[in-house]
C-alpha cells in the first residue's frame, strides 16, 4: 500500500529538515510491506523552507514538494490530498504537522492500526495514554478540551474522544476520494472537523484511536489564531444543520404535523367509527383499544405520515443513498412500510389506551401522540431506518438482513 505523509509548511526552516531526516532514515525503515513517501506542501515560505526540501529531494526519491500561495492550513492540506491522490497514487494519507508537536515516531503506530482493518486512524490526545502539553496555559487547554467536547456532542460523535486531532491516517478508496474537498467549510484549522465528519458520519468508516502525546512546540511559533477557534465553532454548527440527524428531525417534525392533522381529520369525520364499533363487545376488556375509533384513526394517520417520511428521507435525509429506479423505490417503500409497522402499532396502542383511560378528546389524543412519537417512535424509526432501509449502521449479528 502506498502511504503519503502530507506535511504542510510555512516558515518551518527550523523544523522541516530534522522532520524529513527522522521520517526517512529512522521511521520509514521500520514500516514493512508499505511504500512510504512524504509530500511537503509549502506555502512559499520566505524563510527558505522549500530550499531545505529541495536539498533533501536530490538524495531521497521518497520526498516531494508542492508549492502554493498561503491561504490557510485547510487549503494547504486539501491541495496536498488532491496531489497525493492524483499524482502519487496514494492508497492512504497521513496528516502530520512539521513542528514536532506530532511525534513522527507515532506514524508507524497509525499504520499498524490501519493494518488491523481500520479505515481511519486518529492520533488521540484524550484517551488513556494520550496527553496535551503541560506547558499550555489554562486558556489553551480549555479551548482544546472544550472545542473537542463541543464537536463530539453537537455532531453526535460520542464514540470518538478526539474530534479535533490534526494527526490522522485516512484510506483513500471509498473514503477520502468521496469527500468533496473543494467545498470544505473552512480554509483553516476547522478543515479537520469537516473531513472527519464526512469520513465518519457520511462514509461510516471504521475508526480507531491510538493515544499520542501532543508535544509543546520548541522551535518556531504557533500559527493558531483566535479567529480559528471561532471558525471551528461555526463549522460545527453548520455541519449539524447538514447532518442526517438534523434532517431526520425536520422530516420527523413534518411527519408529526401530518400525523396530527390526519388523526383529527379521520376522527372528526368518523371514518373509523364503524371499524371501532365492530369491536364494541371488547369494551372493558384488556383488548378495549380495538373498540376505540381513535386508535384506528391514529394507525391510519401514522400510515399517511410514513408515506411522507419515506419520500422526504429518501430524497433528502439519506440523499447519498437514495433510490431512484421506480421499481427499486416501490420495493424499498414496501420494505420501509413493513419496517415502520412497529411505529404504527405503538401509535395505535398508546392513543387507544389513552382515550380509553382519559376520554376521547382532542387534548388526550394529541398529548398521547406527542408522547408516543417523542419517546418511542422517533428512536425506533431512526434505528430501523439506519439498519434496514438505508443500511448506514452495520450490525454484525444482522448482516444477513442487511444485504
């Protein structure tokens, strides 16, 4: 496998020579069965960083240089990723800073984790064995820890511990090559959050975190600015509004409105009065809900909402996995409907029970609907859709049902 270590630089003349030396002469020989190369992406540093790289290139074919204008860390990495994929035939890329805050000796650990079958490997500061510099002032520590927590919570990446790490290995095929690099929301440090989101949430990558010690920068100056902090928060918020969960919630709100409307429509015009009346002999028994016209109205309203949810989820929430062939849509709708029957039964049972206990009024029906949807149907539907319809969650024990 061809692995490209991408190192962005701007005024790193004090670090880049030593970094190249450690990687090519000490670390790469320890990594077996892989072709390791370095791509230095320099933003026309005025201090002569590129000259150091050119000197190394004369004696080392594993080092390449890509020049460009200074537009931000994210732009530099994107430029490097595109070049690595198109010109260097990369099978995987590693993002590594030149200033030794990322230890180059950890590169082999990321590669080893990839060899275990993972699609992305993150050098994590926030798992056991990882750390951030003790020399950092409290504000820097708080921003790092708080920003990471904010990203994890808002983007629902609870299984990850370091969502803002800049030291990662990512496979190309099926993952990085599916990220629209030209449309990242940040040109600076927050690029990493956007790419991580795309890889983890949209591509469902298998991710492993390995602990790293994030070192204090000894040479040169740190390039992080206060603007980068605010931009990172902005990017997280924008990604949330793009997220499948947010879209699912909006579709659910529309579906709930349709559900509530048709529940009252069917009940008001007595459409299911005769059906409920046919079970009147069960009044007072444990099956009393079968005699409630509101229960049948709720089931029918739920079915109307299912149709709405399928259309909106297929073409918006799960657009990257949407079905477009007419027969495929019909088949998936039938499958969707079957999967959603649980929600219909929940709604039938909850509303039927509520009106039987508290009276068949609008308030009782609507409150029961809110309870059924909010506490039972939403988590049920989200789980079932991800597992069985759009197959975003891979469950080992259910693999035979997810084909």
